[in-house]
C-alpha cells in the first residue's frame, strides 16, 4: 500500500504498476462479441432500411467541413465552411461529433463494406493526421490546447476531455474495425501527449488535484485507454486509464453508497 506521506507520487504509481505485471488474462466462459463483419441485415427489414438511411447520411457529410476546425487549430488552410451546431467554431465541444463520425463510419463499414464509405472515412483520418503532424506534439483537437490549461487550473471550460475521448474512440474504432494502422499511430501519439499532461499536473501539484479536475464530464477516457492497453500492452496506457477512474464515483459505487445516484458519472 502507498503511504499517505508519499502523496501517491507519479513515480511511485509507475513503479507499482510495473511491478504488478499489468492486467491478468481474461478468464474463459465469457460471452464473446460477434464481429460486425459477420453480421448482415436483411435490406428489406425495418433494421435494414434504417441502416441504409444511416449509411446515406454518413456518405452525405463533407470531409472539408468535418475537419474545418481541426485545420484551423493546426494552422492549415480551411477550404469550405464549418458545420454548425456542436461543431460550430465558437463551441468549446467542437470536434466531438467528428469522433462520433469516425466510430459510426467504422461500424457501418464493418457492417456493409461499402467502398465509398471506406474512402470517405479514410480521407477524414488522413486529414486529421495532417493536422496532428502540423501541430507536432501529438495533440489533436478542433480546439486549442489552451482549453486544457484552463481545465488543469480548475477554471471554467466546457469538458475538453469529453471531446478528446470521442476522438480517441473514433480513431481506435477505425483501427479495430477497419484496419487503419494510421489511426492507431495517431491514437498512441495523442495518448503520449495526454500522459505527459497528466504527469505534469501530478508532479506540479498532487494526485488529489488531478482527481479534483475530473469532477466534470471527462467522457470515457478510462474506457478507451483500457481498450488501447489491450492492443498495445503499454503499461503507460494502463496507468493512465486507472488515473481516469473517478474515485468520487467508483469508490461510492464499490461501497454501494446511495449517494452515487446524485453524481454525474460521465
């Protein structure tokens, strides 16, 4: 057990994680997920018709408009006009719809193997990769990293990690469901960047300060990082996933405390 006087320092956490040998293997006898590649819907069924409507919508969206704010943030040319709504250039949550788009297209392609969709979603990944390369730190978002400066300073900001989770999840889906290796490289580079940010917060302040910053919407950062660790085996990915487990929620949940019903889990 870590001593209280150690303040659960980053180095101690890392040593504890390394000495633990990582996660144990998954036991046998569990249900297994059926691959979307092995499932096809009857095109004349209500579900098949709904799937076709969804496919047409995903194909309708424009690549340049989807990545407009990403390019703006990276300092690249911005052809076309940005989408409005959640993706409007003045909305601090911009970019999370694009993450959803990456997940939706990966799942739809796995379900249909539609060639036009594969070309479009690959173009989005490629455009985002150009943005990430231009920034050069691993950071990738439709908003500047200054929002994370505010987040870490406990200043008002609209859930930047919520959006980052959606982007990471979308890129990881592009890899796991569509085999896009570029998307996996982008994911690990992004995670390296945020590993360093979290490390800096813990080193500069305390781990308690890091936990405090999570008392808002951080999406499923832990979920996508656990999934990434299963793929990479990188202990840094596992440790960062643990650091996004919310003690204020999971601790009460583990104790079956009634107070948990008043908390916003996401």
